[in-house]
C-alpha cells in the first residue's frame, strides 16, 4: 500500500493524479490540500475519503467539518504542512501547488521521510541547494512529475552521469510560437490561454507563452540532475512528442517520446522504477504523426528564457526573484492590469533591482518572495 499526500488536489495536476490512482487498491490517499475550488474539493472528499484535509480559510474548514465530521481539517500554512506530512515515513508527497507556498511543506515532508513527487518546479528553483541537502540527509528520493524532467529522468538511465554531455529540454513554443514580438503587443488573456498542445492551468499556460516555464525548467533540471547550465539546452518542438533528450559524450542521443499526456509522467513517478501497463494510455502512432520538427531557440524572441539562465548562473536569491516577479506579473496580466510583454520587463527590472544573497536561508528565500511580489503588485494594482 502506497500512502499519498496530495497538495493542490483540485488543480490540473492534482486532478490527473486522482485519475491515475482512482480504483487502484495499492494506493491510499491519506490527505489532500486545496484552495478556492470548494465544490471540487467536496467531491474529492466524498470519493476518496482522506483522513485529513487542509483548506485555505477557517470559514471553509468549519463548514466542511460539519459536513464531514469523521475527517480531520485544518487551514492555512499550518494545515498545508500537516497535509504534506500526514503519511508515515516511506509514503509519498505529491506537491502540485503553485509557487513557494509549497516550500515549507516539502521540507517538512522530507524531514519525516516521505518521498517527494514534484510537480511544483518553484521548490527547486527557489531553494534547490537546501532541498538537495535535505534529500541527501534524510535519504529520501525526489522524482519529477513535469513531463520534461520525467523524460530526462528516464533517459538518464541509459548511462552514468559522467558520460552525459548535455541535457536538451523541448518546448512547444506556447500559444504565440508563430508570432513575432511585434505581433504580441496587444494580445489578450484569452489568446494567451489557448495552448496548442497541452491542457494546463492558467498560470503555467501563460508561462509557456512567455517561455518562463522553460526557464524555470532549466533551473529545476540543474538542481535535479546536477548538470551545469552551460550543458542544458532548450529547443522548440511544436508537436510535443519528444519531451526530453540526453546527449552522451559519444554524441548519441536518447529521447523519451509519448503523446502529450500528463497522466504518463504521474504514473511513472508513482510506480518508479517500474513501468506498468495502463489501458487508458493511448499509443503513439508515429505514422499518424508523420514528422517531428525542431527550431533553434531564439533568445531575442524569448528574452525571459535568457533571463532565467542569468538568474540561475547568478545563484543565491536570484532564481527566487526571477520566479516571484514572474508570479506577480502573470497575476497582473490575468487581471488585465498589464500587457503581455510587460511580464518579461517586470522580471528584468526585478533581477536588476533586488539585491542578491548567496547561500540564503529558507527564511530569506520566503522573505524575498513576499517582498518582490508585494512591491510589484503595489506598483501596478494602483493603476
């Protein structure tokens, strides 16, 4: 029996995690955490009967507790940490919340001995050194759920790390991959949310369009696999069939291919090191795909990706500042407060204006996250 704690249960990844474990006797959903989607949260509680539930407010907690008196409830950061650690040692935390809010719960889960199935890339972006140190100290494993990092994780099984020349992360190019920068001046939120290949949440869909998502993935890959930034490349691959490639020293390449479906990397993480049959997965029929195309990444077209490399190489607080400024900027764009191209300008200004600290503590990382977001939101919300 695999005990699972699931943060972000009502989101896109959380929903797909539940699809994978539904009616599977080897999994026990011990706890869940969710935010504002109370209707969907109530449905999950009824179906999966977790032992513990964390919500975003005391009012919601009291209301649901009356409806489900046999289930323990909590709210806020305390509740999130308890939800993340509700399993016994050796269980699994699936972290599918967005942002640095998932950092303290992940640290607490590692210290309790839970294995981490990571869909929250911001955890490693903001605090990769700290997380890796804790993983080694507490002897637990972290397996990525992101399709690109899951692909690289699989490809890296083909040879020892010292034989790896470089990692190649593929990118669909997002909603505006065929538009010039001039054509992006007045794009709408609705246009930006129309991803050609993937069905994802709003924030990650915008990140895909700006290529910030790929920037976060580059930083995450650096920490996950211990590969220098100069040996992590990105390439545009519009079909989203190849999700990651590892080039070895002999110039041979190992690629992982599948239809764009997040259920596959989720199942891989849950069943690792085994790859089990799932009749719900559609086979990849290459003769129907016809051809696979690739384009060289253009930093002039996608400057937010180049900023990610700069932030990653600078280290310290800079990756956290990159991530926090993007989160704030995307929030403003979704509310119609700024234009699409303003997102990368806000990120650039934040990286230039906030002071870096090497080897920051967890408290310093969380503090700068709040400081960056507040400064941006206060500046633009007034307008």
